[in-house]
C-alpha cells in the first residue's frame, strides 16, 4: 500500500545542477545535463537493524543522521560533479573500465569516508577558530566566562554568514543555492497536497523549517548554552571542551530542529524556528523554472520507486 502523505517525511539536498531526494527505500538524484536531458542516480537504501535502532534513540539519532547524510550525500555530489565535468569537457571523458565488485566497494567506502571527514573537519574549524579568535581579542576585556562564550557564538555567526555570502557570489554556488530553493519548494508543495507542476511549486517559499541550514544555526545558539555550564582555565582546555562537547551539541540541536518543525503551524511558538529560516535567506535562492522541473523529476522518481517498494 502507498504510504499516506501525512506519514511521509522527505528530505533532500542540492547537488551540482540537480537535486537529491531521500525516500523510504531509495535516494534519487536528478541532474540537468548540458543537452537539456535529465539523468538519474538511484541508490537503494540498505536496512541495517543496529542503525535503525540507533535512529530511535533521542540525542543519539541526531549524530547518526548527520554522519549518514554526509556519507550518502557525498556519493550523489560526486555523481553530479562528474556529470558536470563531463559536459564541460567531453573530449577529456574516457570510457571507464567495467568496475569490479571490490572496486565498487572501495569507491563507495572512499566516498563515504571523505564525506564524514569533511563534515568533522568543517565542524571543527567553525568550532575551534571562533574560540581562538575570541580568546585573542577579548581575553582581558571581562572575567565573565558566559560573556566570553556568548561573544564566541556571535563570532561564529559572523564567520558563518560572511563565508556563505562570499561563496554565494560564485556562479556555481549561486546555482547550487537555487537548486536548494527548488528542493524546498517541492517539499512544501508536496506537504501542502498540491499537484507537483512547475507553476504550483513556484508559488511556495524557498524556506523550510526542516533544513540543514537551520540545524547549523541551532548548533551555534545551543552551543552557547551548553558550553556555559563548563568552566575552563586556559584556551587549550576551552578548545578541548568544545571538541568533547561537539556530539552533545549536535544531538541536542537535532532534537530542537525536530521540535521546532513540529511547531511550525503553532502561533507564537513557530517563531522558535525563525533563526534557521533567517540563515536560509543566504543558503537558498529563487530557482528558475527549469531548476524546479529537475527537482520535481527527482522527487517523482523517488516516489515512484518508493510506491513500488511498498506495494503489498
């Protein structure tokens, strides 16, 4: 039987010239090629009992979800980037040899490891550098450690917003952010129960409560609260605390993201999710009709495969 629309919660990710959607049984990426053709990458989801159990444990499930999404998302980003490179330089494209089972496994594990390491490295940079900068600039300005932690959080937000703004000025990232907006529009249109046509989907906002951008800002805001409970006597101790508490911040932030999403239709309480929506003003752009078409194609293919997988 087909799952009800209300019971189905889908997520997605913008890739190079395309969109990936994660369904119940498959991850599907649709990419617009230079000849205007839309091609697909379909990766079935593997059910792991131990992983599914971890996903049901509050606070732990957030860490699992982030690491899993980073590992799987890297494979789809690689597919889209390779398709883009092939279109831009077709003469350099060589016919690949038929991959062996060992080769496929090595490639999958390699991409997964790179995705997870990129997540960890990026998070460490945005966690440790602001702490170091705050210590250098404001070490002797005041004695209250909560104020130091608060200033550290403000520096993180400034760093984050400046970084996103600068990269958004490049043509490729601007288009990536447009596909990000297209992904949100399709999800919102689906949740509203309207037909997924380009004119219908374009009516919706590029902002969505359940977004990775919202998660990022929550890690900063909640980090200020969590870090303030721990005393430190040196910069080295402070930075070690940040590293050790990182899983706690991620786990709590994920639960808050789920909570704010459940309140998005509740008057007054819906404003709890606004910081994430404000950051999405930088990470999403209004998409073109052709980009929305790609997003719809990805979502429909994912739903089609899901329906086939759940027919009794």
